[in-house]
C-alpha cells in the first residue's frame, strides 16, 4: 500500500535526521528521545543501540544524559556493559522508590475520581512498575559484576514492597535474568 510505504519512509527520514542532529550535538536530549521512539515504532531498536554506543565512544558527556532513554534498546540488543558506567545504583533505586511513593500518594486520595476498580488497577500498575524497574536494575548490576550492589538493592526493594512477584523477579534478576518486557 503506497500510503503506508510513504508514511514509513517519512518516519525513517525523521529518525535519520534526529540521528544526524544527535551526532552533531544539536539538541541531543530531544532528538535522541525522538530517535528512540521512532526506532521502537519501526522495530529497529538496534539503531538506537548503535547510536548510543557511538555516543559512548565519541561523546561520552552526551551519553551520560541519554543512557536512561537508551536502556531498553540496549537490553533488547543484549548490550549490558554500558550500564556499568552509567547506572548509579543508589540514585536509580531512589528514583524507582520515588515513583512508587508518588503512586501510593495518588492511591491515598479519597474521592469520586478513583473508584474501587480504578484504585485496584492503579495499585496493580504501580506494583508491577516497581517490580519490573527494580528487577531490571538488579539484573543490570549482576551482569556488570556488581553483585553486592544488586544484593543491597534487592534487600531495600523488599523493604518497600515485599510481595511474592517482587521476590520472584528479584531472585531471577540475581541470576542475571531480566523481567519480561513491560510497557
């Protein structure tokens, strides 16, 4: 179908322009975000990985600020080593807990906008998000030879949310196994 092909070509052109801008240091945060999103839609996350690895080698100061956006593509590409340089276990864990606590505060609101079904759905979402985030962090730490940090994060995570799914995900992560992809 011609319209689909034209739209696909336009998406690829936008992605290629974003890549050029990132390589040239033009608004790298915004253009890298665009590139990551377009590559996800195109199923070409490997191109995100390739650009990030280029940045890591050629513009490490930019790579520091872009790692979090590249992390999913790097994991999907089975490129774990950059995480060892760019992830600070403590601040990453604190950010994950801050998101969990923000969800908890939202759930504590007592009003008509949050009925019982929506509240239960939101609670499940925040617990799954926490579980996926901490298990991903732990697996990355393990795969980068930071077992003590992984153990510490796991222990702290269970103090925040001690549920069987979290325990299971952390046990797998301690073996370097990532949780299943999650939205």
